[in-house]
C-alpha cells in the first residue's frame, strides 16, 4: 500500500542531487549555478515544512516527531528485532529529519549573505557589514561540512536498518510499504505547486 506521496519522495531525491550539485559548483567556482541550486533547495525546504503542517497525514510533524523516550524505545525494539515499521518516519528518523532541515536552513540562509570578497557575493550580502559577511561565510563553510557528516550518518543508519531487516530506502523510491496502516495522502501536485511558487518568488526577488 502507498505511504509516501509524490512530493515527499521527489523532494527527498531532488535534495540528494541538489546537495551534490552545490558541492560540485562550489568546488569548480560556478557560483551563479551554485546560487540557482541553493534557491531551489530553499524553495523545496520551505515547501516541505509547509507540507509538514498541511500535507499528507504521515508527512506532518504530528506524525513523525516523538518524545525522546519513544526514540529510546524504538532503538531497543530494533536491537531486539521487535521493531514493526509504520507508515511514516520512525522516532529516530523523525529527529534526523528535523536536524537535516535545520542544517539546510542555516546553509541556505548564510549563503545569501556569504562572499568570497572577489568574484561573488550573495544577494543579501550588501545588507550586512563586511565583518558579518566574513562570519556568515565561515559559518556557511563549516555548516556544509556538518551537513555532509550528518548525511554520511544517515546513509550508515539506512545500512544498519537494512542489516536488521528493515528496508527504509525502497519506500522512498516507489512509495509503498506492506503491512502498515495506510495514511491519508494529499495529492503531491499541491506540494510541487507550492515549491514552484516559492522558487519563482525567490528567483524574482533575489536573483
């Protein structure tokens, strides 16, 4: 049965491609493309946060954000092989999602004010002092390394869950999971439309 709408799945995989693109364009000095991708990431992130309020039942904060005690219980169940997959992120995964969103928010926001002091400055860099630009640029670089570390841990976690017999990745590809209660899904087209509107606004006002 289907548990993930098209927007949640597409958002996930577009982020994978976009983060790789951000790294490559920064390394190669293609800063115009770097900023274009960053604005797209920001639009996707904002749309996904809104989707966590009004989107599909299992994509909402109320579905996947649990008390720390639930996380501990989940990890114990997983160790004892008593864990039963549900139609949303597991308790540990829910907190990982929030952490990833926070890091992405910091990355996009600091990038708007960052500068290399020679060839490129973010669209909002002129609004702050040169010293603040430098601080935010440093934070932008440090935060990206933290983001890459969290992504690496995310991949390791997926592999560990797979070793425990839990395939987290497949559901994010085809959107289906067996033997769970089907959630109430909202048409992903609404999420894509929201992301497109946010992206168009960002390009219009910031580019």
